C-alpha cells in the first residue's frame, strides 16, 4: 500500500509501506501523546561519534507512532472492561539544522528554508518581530548552539522522572544539557486543560487519522459545521537522511517558551470591561473578546455568556458573525484560525496553515487560575506555555500564523468600511494600534479602545526536525562515517 499524503490515514488497516512508515515514525506527531508531566532537554553535541551513538541508543527508549496508537486502543478497551492498561512513557528526539551539521550531515539535511536558518537568525527574528537575543534566556541565544531536543512525557510524574533518568544516564561527557524545561498540566473544575490566563486551551486541533475523525463526527451526529480533517501530508514529510525516504518520515517541530504575565492580562481584562461598560456578570465577556472563548471554552461567536457546553464545543464557524458583532476580528482564536472567514485566501488554502499543536504549560502558582481573585494576587512571571507544534512546512504553517495572522493588524480581512482588526493582543508581536469591540453581543455598535499591553514574552526557542526512528538507528550503525 503506497503512502497517500493527500488524505487522512486509516492506521488500523495500514499495511505495506504505510505500516512501515508508522513503525518508523515517532509518536506524538499524528496523534497527541499524553504529557501531563513533561521534561524537555536541550542538548549540545561535542564529540561527533559519541553524539551519533547516543541518538542510536535513545531509540531503545522510544516508541513508534504505531506502538503509541496500539497503546491508546488497548487502554480504551481495558478501561471499558473495568481494567487499566497504562501505556509507556513518551520519548521524542529532534535535531536542529546545526545539529545535523555537527553530525556531519549536510546535503541530506531536511530542506525547509526556515528550519535551515533557525529561530535565532536575524531574518527569522525580523520576520516574526521577535525580541532581540539579549532578552532571551541564555540557553536560547545561539552560543553555544542547540543541537538536539529530547522530550520525555507521561501522565505519571514517577514514570516521567524514571524515564528522564534513563535518558540522562545515556549522555556521554561530550554532550551538554544547555537547558531543561518542565511542563505540568493545569485543568479546570471540568477537567479541561487550561493555560495560565485561565482559559481552556489546546482545542480545535487538526485530525489526521480517520479513526479520530469518525469519532469526532459521531459526537456531532454527522452535522459538521467545522471539519477538523486534514491530510496526512499536512504534518509529516519524507525524512531525506533516512535509509529509505519513501517509507521513513518525520516532521518539522517548533518550540517556543512563552512567559505569561497573568497579573497584567487580568488588569487589561478589567480595564477593557470598564471601557465597554461591562459590569457584574457581563464583565467576563471582556476576556472573551480578547481570547474568542470564555474561560470554560464556550466560543464567543455562539453565545454571549459561558457555561452552555461540556465538553467544549468546537463544531462552529464565523459564518453567522461576518461583521464581528459577536466575536471581534481581533480575538485570538479568530485570528489564529478564522475557520474559512479570513477573506484573504480561499478556504482550502487557509486550512493548509493549521498545525498539530502539542503545547504544555510550565510553572507552578499558589492561586487558582479560575478563582475570583484581584489581579494583584496573580503571578507576573515564572509561568507560561511551552508552545510546541509539528509542521510539514514551517514557513507555510507556524511562521505564517505568527507573522501574517497574529502580528498582522489587517488580518482577517473585514467588510468594506470596517476598521482593521489590529494585532492579536494575546500572541501578537509588533506595534499595537486600536481595536474595536462590540458594546453588546450581536450589536452593530462598537467602541475603539487601545490594544492591551503585551502579556506574553518570548524567552527562547528553536526549530527542529523530528526524524524517523530508522534514521536515528542508522547513526549508531555508522551509516554516516566520520
């Protein structure tokens, strides 16, 4: 069976080349792996031969996409029968462009131009309007270079710590750990994952497996307004350095450490509510105007208040809100995924920018993110999001979403005579002009206010390629001689 990248994949019936691809593809790419507890190690290689041996040895701790999918299937079956069959921890490995060079692999490096220039390059920083390198944490300034990332995750803190120790035990003296990030899930009272501003996060993911797509459609009784289905080729690409690139695949991986100033965000929420005259229970809508959802995940375009949908509803578009009278054009989720309403591209092209996001929150705090507390009780730093996403094309996906959507005051396109949306107040970089918000949900009267002050700060990041397991094993087999 040839690998068809133009359609979603039915993994349970995979045979031939498709089955081989799944057996050699890393977990967490085509389907998210549980990572309630997460350790992210950034490595610098010294001696080339020892680095190659390490990468080969790490494959003994890794699982394939097929094994991961089988574990999920078996876990669900055991849970339904009243038993419990836990999976094994996740270990993922990625290489930067300089990492490939350090291994002596140049001509066969993954070709994506953004990957090859890296996130610390001046051209990348200019395109994304990222802060200068001096404002990043030392490990992410490019000297010494980050050559690899190793991620270890599981639902259990103990299992994660044990596997992390296994990884650290393999590191030779010539490999340096430049930084380590620790992710930890936060949930609301409904059990939904939230980020540190208190909003349900990680929703509206593209789906690449027909099994997941069919399950999603059953939840909506087949009445799909928003279709999450995406072709397999939107998340994986051929691994050019693997023994057989026609069967061995990987994915481009974007990592960004984003610190959140929760106190400032809550102050900005309060200020916006006052400017719009939103009081008492209506004041909660101010935050939803910035995010596009209420804290519990209810989409603002569907209703004027929270609390109507559990689980969180994602089967919606903005077709009934063409002038931004319910969810304004500047709202974070509308700018990041306009669901066919962006106006500047065809819907088919617009969908190609969707990424497989695998982010995780970091940092601990004394306060409950969803509690009714004054802003002064909220953290100003030390907490945030480890943004992680898999791409088939970094420029087409991550960089487009950041530069052409979040940072672009003219996106999405708006009806004639309507003020431009402005920069995404949550994730946008660059100059911040005014934003316009409806005074009443569904009403035509709007009020212009200044955009909120920056509440998210980039602390560092890098671009990686998550190669096939076959490639990683080939390194220790000396397929790439010194």
